[in-house]
């Protein structure tokens, strides 16, 4: 179990420069009057525990939805994917 936590910490540390860049680009889009939207798994903590949290904290719009793949079923139930979106455009 401890090696899983260590692996997760190492993976998140490796992603940090890219997430900082993404947060900066989104902020620049906002300053220039342009729009952006970021989608990620609804179970992910990326909008809370990464540099992207600044987008959520700055009053940008956030939506959580369940997406369904057309026709995909498992045991006669449609398969849904929980997703989270952050955008500076109203959703």
C-alpha cells in the first residue's frame, strides 16, 4: 500500500509543470477575452489538489455531468462516465 502512495506522489510531481502551464494558459485566455474548457474524470482531485485549483477558486464555472457512450450497455444499463468540467464560459 505504501508503494502505491509513493508512486502516486511521484506521478503527481512529474505532472506539476504541465499543470502549472495549463493553469497559466487558461488564465491568459481569460485575460484576452477568450474561452477555455477543461474536462477530467469526475473522481479526479485535479481541480482541488493541483495548480488548476486556482481556476476553481477564481470563480470560473464548474459542472459535473454523467456522459453516456451511445449504445454502450452493461447488464442492460447504459454505461456512464462521470466527468467534471471547468470553464470561463457559462455552462
